């Protein structure tokens, strides 16, 4: 019985996580303007530029996390 409760809790938690992620993605999509979408489309059209922007964004996020901790 205990394993069934744990399994149900994990499934419920994952369900809430995915619903929240979908809601955030929808709201951020509305929040982002046309110019941001066009910039992302232009920036990710080239493989090298995509890698550079991804690396820069990852470094920025990691440094921000390091500062807040």
C-alpha cells in the first residue's frame, strides 16, 4: 500500500510540474513580442550562432545562480 501511495504522489507531482511548465510556456509566448521571436528565429538559423548563443545564455544563467547563492 505504501508503494502505491508513493507512486501516486510522484505521478501527481509530475502532472503538476508539466501543467505548470505548459502554462509558463504559454504565458511567456504571449509576453514575447514579435521582434523577440524574429530575433530568436534569425539567431538560431545558423548552427554556429545557435551554439554561441546557447553557451552565452548558459553561462549567464549559471553566473546569476552563483551570485544569488
